[in-house]
C-alpha cells in the first residue's frame, strides 16, 4: 500500500550540508592536486641571468636572438654564439659560469636548454612576421623574460610532454602571453588587430 | 528466479529461462561487436574494407537506414501529441523506444566510424555551420536528448519503480508536458533527416549524388525527410507485429496498425511522386549536362537492379499494398508491405552512400566495388543486438502496450 | 559553438544555426525543470500515490497520456 | 606583405606532353612533406601519394596506342557558380579552409576528426585518409622535415602546394624588405621535375610564367564542367588527352565545353 508520501522528512538539513561540504572538499582537492599530478619539473642545465647579459650586450635581445639571412629565426642561440664572448676560462665568478665553461664550452657540447615557449610540432610561428613585419616587441609575448636574473623552473605536461607555458597556467582566458600561449591567445591578438587568416598561417 | 513482480500489471511474460537464453544470444552478437569495436579503435580503421575511394562504408549505410527507420518516433509523436490522433497512444511508447534505440545506436556507430573518436567533440566546439554534417551532429545529439526525456517516464512506470512517489510524480509530470518535447523533437528530427539527405545533395562534384534545390537545401534534403517519415511508421508497426508473432500475443488493435499503414502509404505515395520526378530530371537533364549518361552510374555490381529494387520493390509495390484497404485488413500482407517499405528506404540510403562513391568522376578512374569485413559486419550486427536487448527488456518490464491487458485477458 | 571559440563569427549562418540549437536545448531543459518543479510541488503538497500508479478501475483502460488528460478534465 | 596587392592565386600549369611519368615529383613530394611509407604499399587505394601520376591511354589497339601522364596534386579548387570549394564547405570541424589571400586549400590534421566527408566530396581523389599508423622505424624519423608536421592515424591529409615554402619565402621578404619573387616560392615537385613539365606561380600575376601559360589554346583543367574552378591547368596538344580531362557524351564535341584560356 501507499504508505510513502512524506519522504522529505528523511532528509534532514545535515545531509545537505554534508553533501555541500563533500562537494567543495573534492573540488578543492581536484583544483590543487590536478596540476601537481599533471605537471612535472625539469631542471635547466645551469642558471642564466638575462639581466646580466642585457647589461653587457649592445643591441638588446637581438644581440643573441637574431634573424638569419633567409628570414628564419635562431631562437635560443647556439653554443657558437656564446663562444663569441665566452672562452674556456670563466669571465665572472659565479659557479654557474664554471659549469658552463667546464661542461659545455670545453667539451664543445650544445647546451640542452628547456624552452618555455616551445610549441607542439603542428604549430608554425614566424618571428619575422611578428617582429620584422608587424614590429612587435619581444616582451609582448615573452614578458619580462629578458630582465630576469634567474631562469624559473621549467614544467612540462606529463601526458603531452609540452611546456606548461603553452596552456597549463590558467584555463580561463584571463591571462594572455607570457602566462599562456594557447591558440586562443594568438587568435585573440590577431582578431584585435584585424588579422583573420586561414588555418595554414599558424599550422603546418 | 522469478521476476514476475517486475512485469507490467496484468500481463504474463515468457519463462526467465527462455528470456535468459534469448539474452545470451543477443549478448553473443554484442560480443562480436565488442571485439570488432576494440579492433577498430585499437588498430585503426584499416580493420575495415573502406579506402580512399569508399570513404563511407556499411556503417554509414546502417546509420542512415536506422535513423530513417527511427523516424517513426518523431512522426508518431507528432501525430499523437501535436495533431492529436488519440488512437496512436497505443503505439507511441514502442515508437519512442525504437527511436531511442536507432539514434543511440547510430551515435555509437559514428563514434567508431570517425578516425579520431577522441576528437569527436571538435564537430560541436569548432563547428562549421555551413556543413550539412554539422547540422546532422547537432540535431541527432539534441534529438537523442529529447528521446531520452521521452523514454525516461516509461522506465519510471515500471511496476516497482513507480511505487516510489518522487519517480511516480516525475514520470507523471513529464507525461503532462510531453507535447513540448514531441514538438521540439519533431523540429529537430525534421532538420537532421533533411541534412542527412543534404549531405549527399551538396556534393556537387559527385554527379551521382548532387542535386539542385532551393536556397541552401538540395532536393535530397526534402526527399530524405519524406522517405524517413514514410518508412518510420512502417518500421515501428512492423516491429510491433514481429513482437506479436514472437510472443504470441496481441499488443495493439489492428485498427492502430491500419492507421499507421495508411499514414505510411500516403506519405510513401507523396514521396514516390517527387522521387520519380527527381530521378527523371537527374537522369535525363542533370547527368547529360555533366557529360555523363546514367549507364555510367549503373555498372556491375551496382547495376540498374538497384533502381528497380529501391523504387519498384521497395517503393511502388509497398505503396500500392499500403494504400489498398483489403491489404491493410490482412495481417500478413500488411506486414510484408511494411517490411518492403523499410527495405526501400534502406536501399535508398545504400545507393546514396555506396553507389555515389563507386561511380568514378575522373574519366580515367576505375569503377571500384566494396565489401565490408567481418569487423564492419560485427559492429552493424552489434547495433541490432543492442536493439534486441533494449526492446526485449522494455517489453518484459515496462508497460509499453496500453492495450495488452485488454486484448490478452488472463484467466487467473 | 560558443562566441569566444575561434571559429565563431557574428554572421547570419552562426546566428540562425546556433540560435535554433540553443533554443531547442533551452526548451527541452526548461521542460525537464518544469517537470521537476511540478514533482516537488506534488511531493510537498502531500499528494498520495495511487495504488499501482493509476488508481482507476482498469489501470490500462486509459493509460498514460489519455489519463493525464482525463486528470485535467479535458475529456469532460 | 602589403595588403594592397591584388589577390594572389597560386597554381600550376602542367605540360602533359612533356611529362615522362618518371614519378620524381611524387617522390620529391613525399620526402618534402614527411609522407610515410606504409607496411603494404601495394594497396594503392589506401596508400598516400599527395601527387599521384595517372597513366592514361587513347584506348586504341597496338600499334596505334598512345599513352600520357597526368600528375595530379590537389587541385586547390575555388568553386564557381555559387559553389564553395567541394571539400571545405563540408568539413564539420573546420579542419580545412581556403585561404583567400593565396587561393590555397589547407588541411589541419590536428583538427581533423577523421569523418572522411571531404574525401567523399573530392572528385579528384586528392584527399587521403591515414588508415594506418605510419611506421617510422628507428632512425627513419631523423630525415623528417621540421617544416611539416607528421600526421597521425585517422586523419585526412593532402597536397598543400608546399605552403611551408611560402611561409619561408615570406619570412625572407619580411626581413630583407624585398618583395617575394616568383622563384622564392616553388613547390618541391616543380623543382624535382626533370623535364620541366610543371610550372608553378601566381596565376593572377602577369609577371609569373603561369599567367601566360594557362592562356594556351591547349590549356584545360580537370572536370571543368563541374565548376570546381581548379588552380591546376594542364596543357596538351593532343586532343584525346584533352578529352580525357572531362566527361563527354558520345558524339559530344570537345569544343563545346572547352575552357580555352582564362576563366
């Protein structure tokens, strides 16, 4: 027989609060734990001060990060570029430079830098189009990287292997570069500047 | 094991042993599908016989066919809830379940059919609104949601579940506003049945499939809607009749079946007139304008027998049968006519998919034929097994047929 | 799908397509919400469940949809 | 690049009478664009050849048999008479588009969901689906070009007119300040062709060779009557070759639908 009817009596307010509490608790754990699980750290070969170097060189960023004659971009300078100034004997006193001279310059071994802004292989990015053609500052995408005294920790996504800088720092599109270098961030800037191109312009 | 307290009130069902054996058979069929699906997902689509000439294979044919046959759900719902044909309430539950099976089955198949299933959501997120396939994806998914909403109250009306007051009232209230869902479903279904046809009609560089039309809609858009609503009610009714034969019970009055047959037949006649006009224009005006003759289209094994099978045996013949009152009176000929109608729409979807791709467009290209592998058949069979399982469970435990108790009075 | 996705453009195509899509979704979700609200009302107003769902003499005689209408007196 | 310049349309003029069918273009294309070699390359309806060379003949018995070769890259259709490019408009996920600046039809494999609707839409069979995981044996990944991303299983790929070479040429133009010349951007197949059968350039630019070549009375395009408006022109002095480019009813005159010069 139908003896139910007043079922709502079974649910006391305490049950609801327990539910809300559990929900919030799990959401918080997920929010903090997920990045910790998803991203791993990788050390840079040795420390490097952009600030120090900027004081020594004459032409700013371009002194080391330059265009080649065919319009391609060198990106991180090769060891040869470093050797234009550095010899096997350290120029300064820092222990970092000793490592650099002993392990890399002396052995003529390329430095395996971890590149924060390295994009997945499907992405085409032209520094020439942005710097030489559109006249953007390096800092508009790389932030104050050129003024830093230390290299921050490099983090990468354990699943994809890509740098966390691509899209791991914030999921909501409040931060643009350098905090985030997602396709949406490129697209936003393009759209704001009235450049709406075919997919091929940024993909290969 | 006695499950009789879950049966709808006042009905009897076969012994659990028999039902279990039948389920085992269905599960075996589903197992074949699971093995096939695993191979296709793990090793890739090289497990099929599709290739760069037959980009679409038997899965798309089955997809299109079951979606056309599932149109019985929206059209019966439309006639029942919107046009207020009260007598159709006796078959609407079956129509909804069959529609749900067809649509969910089709979506599961599509998940295996695309090369990168994990990226399936790109079609929604990065939608190209100019593609007919985008329209299909959006409408099918949304309509499946509608079908779930329509199916849920029926599940909640299981004799035991319905004792829970919350669920009882929820089911009851969903029924009260069913017209809202039925109308939305009609709108959605109308568009994606059309978009499925539009998918082929817009392939303007594929002379076999291409059609003219109005605005953005090629004629196939309208022809697919019409053929689906002509075949859908036939499919629903024939499934009910087959269930009657298998269970040995009368589940709806013959009057309901005759009404469905009449609707089906009239729509089929309307469809056939337009389809034949379209075919004649296509064969004698459009095709020569592209420098082709219909004889190029119909090469072995895809000969003109396809045309005869689709429009003759699966079109004109069932149309005549369904529209003659004497035939509608006869149980067996009516069933035959309805099955022929379903066969016709299936042939249409087959021809539009496979033959469109088989016909070479470059003059120096070859004419290829295609045969599915056992993995492709396995997944197709899986959808059928899935349908058997859902429909059998629904029949056993849910009050699908309102007239059942009246038509099968129990002696005890 | 959403206006901040890269492919989105404020044109007729997107307006009509997405407009109809979201309209359909809204109608369906509002329908479900309405049914839920009615259910809560029924429960809290203390409405009793009839035995075996539909306490008519013959529970199958005017089942489901027809019975809904009968409840609202549309057959009267 | 100055946007005031008139719209470009990159395209090819392929001299069928010069083509010897050697296949150098296909090979150059495969190595330039990281096209993999499948476990079974005899399965020709599943293997990937962005630029396929078709062999055609005049259907006459020996000794009157003549053969010719049709190298067939993606035709980079524009679509005319109210039509879009056949493949671009059908893609549900916007994985392919046509760049109005260059007239090049792109394909973004990382966006492709693998529905193969575009493969069905293309009458030239220029689109290829990755039915297999491409096996790059140990060491075979070393000579991959860094300018083109290798594709994964389950996506569609096709000829891009070596768009990465356009990007490179553009970079050079940006840094040097000089406008991009005709020879700065040439496809790999054009460079590889030993008999000079393929000419590549901007069809709309009167300074480019293709602009003149496409006006030849012997120039034609594949399936002109479908109104796909392709960017690849063919040239042959032999009428039977020109006739093979499109479908004709028996007795129908070639001249009736001959595109002749421009479009």
